[in-house]
C-alpha cells in the first residue's frame, strides 16, 4: 500500500498533474480595510513616445487594479481633462478631493542614452502635498518594469507593505517538447525559458533573494536536485543519490534546502547546504515523508506524510522533533506551502468528487478553508505571494494545465498562462 501511495505522490510531482472562504472575507471587512481611491492623470512625454507612454499607463492601471488595494477613478468621472498635462495644479487637486479621490498619480517619461527615465509622483489631494516623488530608471526594453516599480512604490507608501508587481513566477512548461524551467512576470507577461535540459524538470522553487532556483531534473538519467544561479547561469548539482531527489524548499536564510529523497527506500526528508555539504536526515519513519515547506521563522517545516494511513499535512521542528498533524479533513492532502506571514499553510486537498482543490489551514490548526471551487478538474501546487493574500496554482480546468492566481478568499481568479503547452508547478518569488 505504501508503495502505491508513494507512486501516486511521485506522479503528482511529475505531472503537476468555499465553504469557509466567506469567513476570511468577512474578517478582512471587519478589519476596516477600504480601497484607496486614486486617479491616474495622463502622463507627459514627447509626442514621438506616445505609444511607450500608453504602455506604462496601461500597465500601471492593471497593476493597481490587480492589487485590490486601490480603487481607480477615471479623470472623466471627476471632470478633469484627459489631455496630457504637467503636474496637477491646486485647482485640480481640490476638484479631485471633493470627488473623493485621495491621491493623484502623474509621471513624465523621458529617454536617455542608456534607456528610459520615469519621473513618478503621487499627490495627496486633501493638502496638495507630494507624497511620492522618484525617478525610475530602466533599459530600453524595460517599459513594463517602470510601471511595476511605480506601482510597488505606491503600495508601499499607502499601505506600508511591499507590492508584488515586480515579483516573478517560475514554473515548468513543455512548450519546447521537454519539461523545462521558465520564468515570467507576476501578471503572466515576459515568459523566458531558463533551462535546456531536453528532459524532465520538476518542482522549481525560488531562493529567498530571487537570485537562484532549485529544481529536480532527469537530465543525467536520475532525478537529481540542482540549484541554478540566474545571474551567472551556473547550475550546481546538490543531491544525486540513487532514486528520487525532489520537492526542495529553501530555508528563509537561503543557506539550506529541505528536500525528499528515496535513497534509503521510502521517501524521507533531508537538509543540505546549498553547496551540497552538510546532509542531515530529519525524518525517521516507515511512512513516506516528502514535500517539505519551511516556515518563515525558519524554526518549523510542514510536510506531507502517509504515516496516518493516507497523505496528510504535518508540522515538525526543523530538527525533526515535535511532529504533529495539521490536516484532518479529507483522506488526501499534499504539497503544503507556508505563507510568508506564517499564519496559513495552503495545500492541495482531494474533495468528495476525488478532485484536487486548493485548501488552506491556519498554521495553529484553528481554521480550515477551501479556496478553489468544486468542478471536474484538478487544482494543484499552491504558492504564495509575498503579501500573504494571494496564491498561484496550476489547474487543468480548461484541458491542459495552466497557471492561475487567486485571492485567499477564493475571489479574483486570473489565468496567467495562455500558450498551447502544459504549464505547471508554479513558484512565486518573494521579491
């Protein structure tokens, strides 16, 4: 029976193959959260750069809408001219304030020898004060990045939290005919292939500093664990034990990886330094233990184990001590992902229809919610945004596997990939 369960879980990795959500939403409402009403004034720049200006404006508008922090109020709705203009006058700010707009956003795009400069500003309308003023520099092919950076600066100023517009998503795609590692922007744009192993790659994961990606590849025949340095392109083999070396998770410090290996028969969890040294086994059980996910404190690890008869989510100290079971609903729960704030653990849960969905439990076990809805498809591989309010996951709800984003309360689901390939196993960077 154990071999069958292990085989099923291995297939899960290879293929990547809302009952209580309202309570979460109500909790957010009770906290007093209200969207911040802002208006984007037409950006200024040379007439020959009108197309580039339009790109930045549209990307910024999309970023602010996706954040669900800001409410966009159009200039026409408050009687302000939609023509390109200089910084807002006192009259314009008073008019916007009376219409309920908290802040006016404005920018000027210029080109320099080495690329673009976006002079970015935000003004609080009540007092007419400039609260954000920064020059953002970017290469000639980095127009979208300018908008993402402006969006994140606005989010940080008005909420005190880092925005996610500059974050990236790594995932596996078979677009080339082989399963390779790709990276895209958080909104699904700018897809770039990063490996050419011409084999099977699985389970890519970002390092905390976003400079490296760990993944498992069959490029040498055996499923070995690698770390790819994105700056240098250098790939280092971390674990190459006979059998599986897979489902790695980075420590918050970025100095260690937790991963599963079958080198001693069943799947066990090990720790290893990112140079491949210091191997340490931390689970000792006749069951299969895999899919480790490090807590943001670095003191605990969530993992999947069938030690209770079927795959469930457990939590242990980083040295393997104090093991306790987290999930009790359902007979099949796997692939835990600890939220950056440490309060939730998301995972793939199998429902009564025997379909995988995305669920989450509070890390202290006091609440369990279903995030994705019922249907004849499978939702897998949850991964968190750094704000702890959004996740990405893969789903075959439209036939082939694609990557989607969703809020913790199950709302605002968006499809991020649209190519004709299978796209799965996403990991959202924390920067």
